[in-house]
């Protein structure tokens, strides 16, 4: 029980850097993977050395972002929090610091800056309709 509470507290404190988020994207996509697999995926889009990827993943392990299975020669890494948790933490930070807690300002800015597709607009409308129904 105490360990679960401590893990949740640690997850709230986690603020991945841009490079760490790139690594986490690969791990979330694959579920668990080796340093080599992460490095090969990252190398498709940017020039990064294997040792840099290894060092970053070791740091992420030390920070409590990933766990490492060392039972075999090739270590497997797995994220200790979900993409949704990372998105929620990042959004909470942006909402409170940049938008001073104004959800409407955040949404207006997001929709004004980025062209949403018809499907995205429909999904937003459906969400708002459901949200409105839940409030009644």
C-alpha cells in the first residue's frame, strides 16, 4: 500500500524532458523494449548516438520513469506511467501556469492555432454534449 502511494507521488513529480518524451513514445508504442530498439526507432528521425540513448534511459530509470528487467543479458525497459498520465500532468502544468487555470482560454487557443479536422470537431462536440448531459 505504501509503495503504491509512493509510486503515485513519484509519477506526479515526473517531468520528462523532450528527449525523455521521445524515448517514452517508443516505449509506450512497443510496451517494453531494449535500448537498441529505442535507438533504432529514434534514429529514423534524428541523429542520436546509441550511448546517448543508453545514458538517457539509465537516467530515466534512476528518476523512476521506467523500470528495467535485468533477468536476461539484454535489458528490457517499460514505462512506469502511461501516456495519458504524462499528457494529464503536462496539461495541468500548462493550464495552471500559462493559462492561469482558464480551461476556455486553453481550448480557444488550441483550436485557434491548429486546424482541427471535421472528425476532431465532431469528437469535441460529442464530448461537450456528453459533458453537458452529465452536469444535468
